[in-house]
């Protein structure tokens, strides 16, 4: 059965002509098909911190800020809001639920014996908190989450001068499955993670304006622009995405946000990771 008909059977695609980026179980995409490059959606209001990521259920957009989550329609009309502890990260929509990572020990080694304080907050479509999941084994602060084939993949910070990066895989109940080393260096770990067009996209600060692309084994296969550091939603056309954009206000404590349709373009050739 094709990805289109799998979504059709769920009753979502019939209304919005949704499209699935790859195999069943991926994070849902599905912005209206009339979107074209350059289109923009503005998230209403001003928020503490800045935009961390975006996701969709096919009917609306979920905007995750440092201290809260916002739901709008595809025209930017506010539908719901909820608070999260500082700081929330890049979310994903999966199985009729929104999952938002909440990280605490960003870019720091957790002292031996100290219990993990990294969480995934599970919301329904009205942004009512359903459940909180503690992430065991996780290190350095949870900052982004994606779903694929019934498992969750979580990324986060990285201590300064520590080489490489990591994707942490959990099952559907957030029991740890495995740790995936990813052989590239970045300034502050991995901020966002999305699977689309049969590939993984990792948005990172300090990559000089590009995102890292990997295969399903998390082997680095290339880089793309724009950097995707505050999230993306894949659209029906190959390499066309809705990209989150954070706009800081003058006080640098609050921000506004919008999303714009961009085409993913090849980035510079990958440099080998530094081994210190």
C-alpha cells in the first residue's frame, strides 16, 4: 500500500491531500499542496526565548518555543497554546500526539549517578498535556525528536570541544534501544531532527549555514542549505520544505517567528570530523 493510501485510511489525507515523506511510521507531513517556494506563514504573538522547531498534523502547525507550544492553522490563526519548562525543543507529531523534548543539562556532562532530567512531553491536538516521559541514558540535554517505524529518535546538546554527535533511539514507550554515533562535529550538538525524502536531516548551530544529511544508519551522506536549525516540515514536492525562522526582538529575550517555503539545496562538501 502506498504512503498516500496509508494516510487516506486514517482520514487525514482525504481532507488535505497529505503526503508521506517515506515509509509508514514517519513523522506526518502535509501542508496544503498549493504552497509554493517563498510562501510565508506568520505565527501570531511574541514568546519567551525563540522558536525551536515546527511540526504538523496535516491540519495545523505546531510551533515549539523555548517555554511554550503554539498551534495555528495554515494561515497563522492562533488555535491553542501551552507552557513547557525551559527549554522546549524541536517537536514531532506522531500517532495523534505531539511530542516535545524538554532539555535541562544542555551541553554539560551529567555527574555519574545523577538521575536524568531530560523529558518528552506528550500533548494531544488541543495542547492538553497527556503524559511526561523521562529519557533514561540520555546525555547533554534533549533538544529535538522525530519518529520513524514506531521508534523515536532524540538529539540534543554536546559539551564544548567534545568530538562527534549522537542520535539516541527509543522504542514507542521511550525505553532506550541504541545510541547512534554521527561522525561530524558541531558547535552545540544537534538542534533539530527530521526524516524526509528517505533521509535524515540534522539541523545544527555552528555549521556555517547548512544542515547535515544522513542515511538510515546515520552515516553522513551530505549537507544542504538552509541550515534547518529551528525546524522544518517536508512538503509533497521532493526537497521542498516549510522552514521555521526565529526573529529576535531588541531585548534578545523574546522573539516572533514565521515559516517559509524553501528548496533544499546542496551544501558544501563535508569535512572530516576533528578527532581530539
